């Protein structure tokens, strides 16, 4: 009886389908599945792709033919076959590698950055000799606005390849990288396969922007998904979850950018070669503005050289008094602000030429936002200038110390991190152990309270590089000896008074130069970093290499302790 019912049901369905076909034929809406499958099969046989991919795709085409047009699975299969057919399995950019052309393009697009350009040219030269794109993945690390993304675009131009960019900032789902499996409704391939399809070539320059901002949560770890992509030994068989077949990424030139390497997972960082891009000097900013930013903004605002004139003194004024940055992003914003106001003036007042110079700059940008020389007018007791490194470049750091009659308490304020607090306590222990040599009362820690404060208390601060700055400020306060206001310092201090090396020296020196510092104390082991500092700044600032706290105090305190 049950068998009879099933047969009756099948016969009824068959009869209804045949009726539906007849109705569709009458309406001119015939099912064209056979034609669609024939079209897919024809395209698949024509495309050069791995045998296993072609076999799977042809199976899917055959499955489409057997699937009812009314089934939801039909749309999924057609979407899958569309992706397989549209991917550039055998399409490559045929650009030749010309090292001279590459150098000219890099120089045309970017001012300065000599070391970075040389490293990129070495990278391109090796690719030309080996005729292969396999090798380390470049990771451009530097503050915002120094041109990391535009350097990646220049590499694409130099190699005559397509350029694709994927921003990783805030990406928390592994499916963004590898796609979703076809079992999910509305599933699609990940952004990597999507970008390759958009490029229309299997060997573009692929930029992963802001790789240090990648996150993870319950949906997976995108950084782990990138491990296979960025490994030259594995990415020839990259498998997207949606496609479920390997796609060769070995001919793609991957470049990544980041503000810092600290938040990049170690296995991922190990697959990349880090190229550090430090901030620009004031002279470099001036040249970048004159050669690149100014012409670009004048054109974008519908102006020309006949109706607007911005001279060097105006650009220097913007750099000194309206921006305080390692890159040139705010500099460009201020130039755009001037161009907007000039355009309004030309249209409203029917003026033929608007001239902007250092004297009338305030009419367009308002009052000065920053002082060029931020140093104290007099040498202070208990106030020392330190140097810090941040993700957005170097910064100057003022350390203030007050001493009061009390019970020997030490208070630390200014939103300091654990490492910085420990560094301060190390400095105080050094001072207690060497109080006689420093001409400080041996029992000061019993009857004097010490308050150490780092201004801008809302901003978190951490790291050991302020060790010698804090120790110097404490010695100054306890011995009532002023500190040279035109001097800044950076270095980690040990209990024995040794000064240990620190990182980010170039960025710190650039920040000191912006402050008007004339003398910098650096750890002796950082002597090698002086080669990275531009010559014009080396000529302006006196660098003193120190090995221990005695040398630091000899140079920092106005009277020798």
C-alpha cells in the first residue's frame, strides 16, 4: 500500500511538471537549463585551469542539469559556476621589469625615503633575475600619512601590474579572508578571491592595508587565515571555502602596511620583511608640499597657477604652526582648507589672483595652533625633556618631579603603564644606592615624598625609554640643581646606572627637532642609529652618546653633581 502511494505521488509530480513545461512553452518561458549548462561547459573547456578544478566544475554543471529549476540549490550552483568561469585562471599581466623605469616612478611619486626606495629596487631586481615572484612579503611600517599605501601603488606602476587593495582594519571574521562554505545561505568567496576576480589577472600587486588592526573573536582568527596566503611555499594551493578548489596565488605580489609591528601576531610577522618608514623632516615636508600636495589640491579645487599663489613662507608656516605630525596628511588638509577659502574669495569677490604668504596665513587658517619653540624660557629644577615613540611617530615627553616633606612616599601620575612605573622605581633605587656620590642626603627616602608626573594625563604612556629622564628629574629635584632646557634624552636605566639602548631613535630625533631641542643624550649602543638621521638635522643637533647615569647627569645638570 505504501509503495503504491509513493508511485502515485511520483507520477503526479511528473504529470504536474510536464503540465508546467507546457504552460511555460505557451508563454514563451521555456526552461533553458540545458542551454545554460552547455554554455558553462563550453566556457570551462576553453579556459586553461588545473585538471581537478575543471573536473569539479564540470560535475557541478552536470548537477545543475539534474536539479529542478525551482530548487534553491540551482541558484547556488549557478553562482558557484559563475565564479569559477570568471576567475583569471590563466590571465596574467605581461609587464616587463625595468629597474630604471621603477626608479624613475618611485622618485616621481615620492620625495626622500632613499633607504626605502633602494630596498624596493633591490626587491624588484631580484624578481627580474629569478623571473619569479616568490620571496619575502614586504611589510611597510610607519606613522600615518608617510606614504605607505602610495608606495604600494608605485610598486604596481613600476611593475606594470594591476593594483588591488584590501583593508584589514577591524576585520574579525575569518570568512572575510577564506569565504563561507556553500552550505550557508547567501555564501560568497572571501575578499582575496573577490579582489583577484576584480583585478582580472592572477598576478596583481595586492595590498593588505592596516594589517596591525586585524582582530579576532568567536567567528575565528583572520590572522591565522592569512598565514597560508602570505607563505610563498603554501599559497600556490590557496583554497577558498566557497570554491573548495585550490587557486594559485604564488604569482601575486603581496605588500602589507602597518603603523606598528607590536600588534601583528608573531607567526604572521615572521613571514614578512619589515621596511620601516620614519616621519619626514620639515625640509622634506616642504618639498612634498611644493611638488605633490599643492599642485594636486589646486587642481582638485578648480584653481590654477594664474588665480592662486601660495609661496614657501606659507607652507613653512603651516608646517611650523598648524601641524604637529610625522607624515603630511594634516599638511594636505590645511592646504585644501586654504584652496577652499581662496576659491570662495575668487567667486564672491571676483578677484583675479589670491596670494597667500606667511604674513596673511592666519586669515585662511585662523590663529596658530602650535608654538614652534615649546621649550621653557628658563632652566627648571625637577623638569626634564624625554623622547618617546608612538604609532603616529616620535613625541617629546616632559617629566616633572616635586619633592615635599613627608614620610618617603613615591607617587606616580600621568596614566603611566607598569613598565614605566617600574623604570621610575629602578631610577629611585639607583639614586638611593648612590646618594653620597650624587650629594643627596642618604636618608632622603625617610623624610621626603617624591611626586613624579608626566603631563597630558589622559594619554596612556608606557615603556622603559624614559628611565634616564625620570632619574635625572628626581636627582635635579633632590639636589636643587636645574636641568638644561635645550637638552632631551632617551634611554633605559638599570639598578647599576647603566644606560641601555632603545628603539625608534630617528622618530624621536625628528620630534626633538620640531621642539627646538639643541642637544640629545642617546645610549652609546644606539650610535649605529645616527646613520639613519638626515644630515641637515645631524648638523643642527649635538648628539652625546652616554654609557651610564654619571655621564647623563654631567651633561644634563647645569652644575655638576
